[in-house]
C-alpha cells in the first residue's frame, strides 16, 4: 500500500513537470517555426510519441532546440510512466486495491450482520456456522493467510488489528447486530468488547475466554456472553462419556444443515398474534410443527414452560421444530429472529 502511494505521487509529480515542459515546447515551436498553435501542438505530440510522419519538422535552430527538449522530457516521461504502470500491474496492487474497494462497498451495505474478530480455529468455526444459518458476516484478522481463505469463498473480510476502532468502523459495527471476539489473547478480547460497546451500545458481544478468571473481566467490559473454550470442551467430553445419545442429539441440532430439525429463537412483539396467549393456546405445534422449549423473559429463562404460561410482549421463544415450519413462523407479523433486528 505504501509503495502504491509513493508510485502514484511520483506519477503525479512527473505528469505536472511534463505538462509544463510540453507547453513550453509548444510555445517555442509556435514562435520559432511560425506555426499555428494547432500545428505546433501536432509537431510536439508526434515528437513525444516518436511517430515522425515527416510532414512537419523544425527548420530553425530554436525549433530544433525545442524538439531536443521534448525528446528528453517527453520520451523519458512516457517510458517512466509505462514502466511504473507495468510494475503496478505485475505486482497485482491495482487489482488488489480495486478488490478492496469493492469489498468495502459490499460491507457498507450490510445491516444486522455479525462481525467475527479472529479467524483461527474458533473464529473459523463461528464463520462456518453463520454461513450455514445464512446470516451476513464480516471477518477480521491480522493474518493474510486467514483473510485470503475467507476471501476466496466470496465472504467479506478485512485484514488488520481488530482492537482498533477504525477497523471495527470499517466493518460496519454501527449497523451490526452482534460481534464475536475469538482472538487467542484474553486482553485483546477485553479491548474489543469495550470498543464494540462504545461504538454501538445495542450490539451483542460474544467473547472467547482462555482463562476462567477472565470471564468476570469480560462481563465487566460489557460482554453479553463469554465462553471459556477449555472448560466448555472438557464439559462436553465428560457429557459425551456419560450421556452420548444426548450430546449427539444436541450436536445434530446445532449442525442442522444436514438435518430437517433445528433450534431457533424468536422475539415476540406487541404486534404478534401470540402476545398474551398461553403456551397451550399458541398452537405452534399444530400450525408450524414447533415445540416451545423455553421462554426468555427479562434475562430470566423459563425452561419447559407450563402450558398455562402466558407469552407476553418482549419474550424470546426458544423453539424446536422443522426448518420449513420455523421459517413459516418467522414470517408471521410480530415474530422475528433477535439477531436480525437492527437498532439504529
């Protein structure tokens, strides 16, 4: 990038110098050769581009000096310009810069997307799940290899330090619904959490933690959900040993791309026909083949709700059912996936 800017500056400077030299030569030819401005310009042009048709040529000493002046300045300028353009094209910088501009234009149009900071094993797994869910996302990583892998799949990605506010702003954090901080260092995840909440107070922050003692720090920084990778993996190993069928069933639900059944969550608003109805009266099973597993109300989870439990405005329903049935439910007025709601 720095080389490109330097080359552009040199090209601009040489172009300005060449315009001055060319204009001076045209005036000299017009004066010494007694030519009209057009003919003087024509003679200067065929000299610079080394065409030389022979229909016009200098006959005075002053005109010949002007032509010599043009040969050194003009031909040198054309050769240097061609060399620099060739260098840019060979190194692929022009194509890369153009691709970056198209990428940023694509990112600027995103709304309600997810930003994934860190594209290592944890971040790549998150990206894969978001891709399966069909949710828009932007990846950020300092590794050129990780960024290239995502870019080759046609996904928007930005290379750089995710802890910098300017990079998060380029990723459209103002209009993002969630951010996943999956960097290997807890200190970096804390910085990203604080920056994300500062730039977008409504964003949902999900952060990775490598040490148990840093969970509280991440929550204090503003994280909405913290996952300690080592502890989560150990718990899953133990559960797989004791209750393999249960763990397998839950894993199949999470990896729903190969299965008809899936889990989904829906935010119920006052416009919904489900508002102020009991779980039994909602008839989600009859109409959509969906089963309510839990209600989330004011950050409190009501697991396996009683059939008489009322669904009220602001509740989040965690439902289990077929993909087609849940998609139909999501189309109903007043029912939406919380992740797809953008607060501006």
